[in-house]
């Protein structure tokens, strides 16, 4: 009987820094308590056999199969990548236990790929580092699953530590851990609108950013000058996307400084400004999300914003610790289609 190896990864919430990770900017994700665990048994054939408590399962695929746009793609892609890395030499039988809501924008696919690669790494004495695992996981999404994501999700679920946020420079892959406040919680609420990175709208935003990169001859939209971009004759849509990236990158730096200084009000301001930018400049929000964010702040959140790739999924709100229960009850009574997912804090 084949040996069984395990790997795990958390979900993540991005506190601020949306769509900056493939534009040369900063992000500030934090690990959640929801996550997933994978058990992996190597196989001598090329089959990838999957059972799961959190996905439609079972599924049987082959390493030679092309991506189909369905959830098993992440498993097949991860096992293919594990073979490239020398961690496996064939297929695998996988059992997945997940508490991450699918389509929530909390990096379920990144966590799944990272957990599989970590399980495969457990077979060898000296395997790739966690950073290398994150880079490999991004390759799976970019090259096999055809999702043009940046590196944030993979780095966050491979490296983030509970109770801290990861201040990640996605251009340099340099990162530091920023303690979350003990006085407040970062509360994640699902809007009730499910999203998929493969539905085309995420890719369209990426293409609009690529058009701006060609115009300005840079890969790093986040590092451009606001006034220079505003005054350019770049088409209006890619210009708006670029201005979001510039402003969002500045807000991430401000949010990190605010957390370091214990200035929760300034941190909340950055979150609120981020949502406005995502709504008006990057145009990645939805009326249901906007209403949920407005209610969150109206009911007492210091700051609230859409989190994730956009077009559904979750919001994250900064709430004083003792006020969370009453705040959440009031919020869900206004928005019964929404549901509580998780809360993280320091201390």
C-alpha cells in the first residue's frame, strides 16, 4: 500500500491591495482559520483520483488531460507541477478536507494547489522552499488553468502566520509580517454572490492593465506617477485601471504604517478609499457588494471593502472586538443572503 503524505494551507483574506500583485505593487493579506488539508498517496500510473468533503467529488482525471474549467483542474495541475519539480513520478490519489467556501474570493484554488505541493514535498528529504512552492502554485494557475493571477494568493497561503498580515512586495517577493491589532477584528462576510476567476471578467481587467503596460512600457503600473497617467492620452478604460493600481499601492503603504502605529482610524480610511477605487476606477464591484459595504460602515465598522478578485465573493470589515456579535447580527438581518465566514485579529 502506498504511503500517505499530508499538506495543509489556510484560506486568506486580502486586507488591502487588490489587483496590485501583477502590476508591481504591494499587498497586505492575512491567513484565516478556515483552510484545507490534503492527503496524498502516490500512484504508479498517470491517474489523479480525487475525493473531497468540500467539492463535488469524486473525480478521476489523467495527467495528460487539458484544463476543463472545473475545480479538479487545480488538482491535476498541482500533480503535474509536482512531477516537474521531481516530487512525484506519476499520478496520485487525493483526499481533500476543506472549510474554505468555494467562489468566496478567499483563495481556495491557491490553498488547494499549495497544500497538494506541500504534501508531495513531504515525500522528499530536501524539497523546494515555501516561496518556491508559492511560485510553482502560481505557474499552475497561470499556465495550466489559464487564470492570469498574480503571486499574492500563493505567497499568503504558503507563508502567512495567524495573527499577522503579510506586507508583500510582489515585484521583489520581499515580505514582512505586520501584527494585527488586538483591539479590533478583521471580519470576513460572504456577500452571497459566488465568483469564479475563470468567468472572464478578471481576465478582462488583466488585459486592460496589459494595454496600459504596453502604452507606458513598464510592467509596474503601481509605480507610475498619478499626474503623468492622468495627463496621458491613454484610452479611458486602461487609464482608470492604472489610476486604481497607483492609488491602491499607496493605500497599502498607508495601511501598513497605520497598523504599525496602532492608528485604526487611518487603517479604516484606507479600506474605505480602497473600496471606492475598486468600485469606480477598477469597476470590479457589484451593487450587492456596494450595499453590503455601505451597511457594514453604517453599522459601525471602522472600514470595509470588497476583498478578492472582484465580481462577488466576500467583504472584509474592521470591527472593534467587543462589538462584532451585535454588528454581525444587524448586518445579516439587513442582508440575509450574506453569511459570516471568519474573523482574524492579533493579541
